[in-house]
C-alpha cells in the first residue's frame, strides 16, 4: 500500500512539473520590429530581443508582412534567450501564433530547414541551441521536426552569442 501511495505522489509531482510554464511566464513587449542579419527582433526601451515567430510561409499566409520600424506588441515567454511569440499585434490586428506551449499553432505551414545526415557529425550543438527544441538526435544524427521549427536560423548562422551555427554546415534552408 505504501508503495502505491508513493507512486501516486510521484505521479502527482510529475504532473505539477509539466505545468511549469504558466501565464505568469508570458511577458508583454511593446516596441519596433527590426530585421537584421536574417533574424527577427523587437526593440524596446529594455533592449533588443530575438523573436521566434513562425516560418516565412506561415507569416505570409497570416498576412503578416513585417517591415523594419513597424510598431509591434508581442506576448511571449523567453526560450533560451529568445522570445517564443504566442501573440502578435501588428497594424491593429491580433494574431495567435501559438497557444498552450505550442500545442496549437495559428498556421499549418512547415519550416524548410533540413539536416544532411552525411554531413552531420552528431556534435549536438544545434540541439543544445535550438530555442524551440525542434532538433533531436536520431541514430547519432540531428533531425529537425519541421512542425516545431520556426525558421529562426540559429542552427545555421548562430545565436549572436557563443554558438556560431552548425560547424559542418550540415543544416540548410531549402
């Protein structure tokens, strides 16, 4: 009986840990859009933040044609130093980019980033630096989940910090 109660308590704790991201983790940012070095940013009074939006085809389908200097409002939690955009307000229109930790996305388009398994050396640098956890290892090679990838390009060109992108150039955009 004690063993059963212990298992039930562990299961409950596990469930509570799954609910770590709450509405309190989502912050609002108001500023201006900046497209720089192939990446999306919002500049605010607090600084410049990298935006994890959606693949370009999804932005097109949603009618989002961002131009540097445009006013933006985003609601997003931080994901490995970047903003994982949930809601975007652009030109007085509200867009639900993703809801409930990415379980629902307001678009169907997939990313066009792929890994060449012949060039991948299995170093896992892309896995450790992917802000959306879209890259995993399968049989020692990196694989990109195109439904989770937001086409941020960090895996190819780096994160403007200590990661400079795939060292063997095994990842490319089609």
